């Protein structure tokens, strides 16, 4: 909670005023998780903190829009990182052992199962760019469709 919720809050509060003072607007991207869209079994604390990040993005978008500042949340699914292929995968496998039906929650629509970090970076670059200038208060999932199952 300290990092995902309080840390995100503190970062936006410290940075937003600088963007406002610049007078040109901008984009703030909060990194959540697929767990911020759809619950993850046996990870209540993580799921709650990532839902909080998504809620903050929408609330900050409403507050900062008058300054031409867009705020969105980015929701990676499984990513080829030590966290994404290690502890998180182990927790999901333990959940599958006790309740196989839970694995349907993380079934991707696309044939690849794990995204690369660069795929998440590409989505963040798009959100930061003028190409997404009309996108705000949105939850952008980069999860191969797994949150839609």
C-alpha cells in the first residue's frame, strides 16, 4: 500500500504543480496492473492497491483536466520480468492448484502469454504523446485481453 497507493499519490501531488506551472498541459500515466481491472486470487492487498491507482487516475483526470493535463492508468498483464514470471506466476499457480477455474481469469485472447517490457513502454509512449490527446481518465490494458475473460 505504501508504494502503490501512497507513493503514487505523493508523486502526482509533487509533479502536477510543475506541469500546471509550465502552462502547456501534459500527460500523467499511473502504472497499475491487470489486477487494477480484474481481481487476482490470493493477492487481496495487491489487487486493492492497484484498484486504488486506477481510481486515482480517474479522480486526478477530473481535477487536472482544467489545466489540460490528461491522467490515465496503464494496466500491464503478464510481463516477462522477474516479478511477472516469478512470484506473481507462482501465486497464480498456487491458486490454480486449489481452484482450477480461477485460471480462466488470466487466459489471454492472443496466442502469446507474456508481454515484453518494451510492449508496456510502447503503450506508455503512446499515452504520453499527442496521438492520445483525447484520451483521459482511461484504463489502458496491455494484457493480451486477459482482463476481458
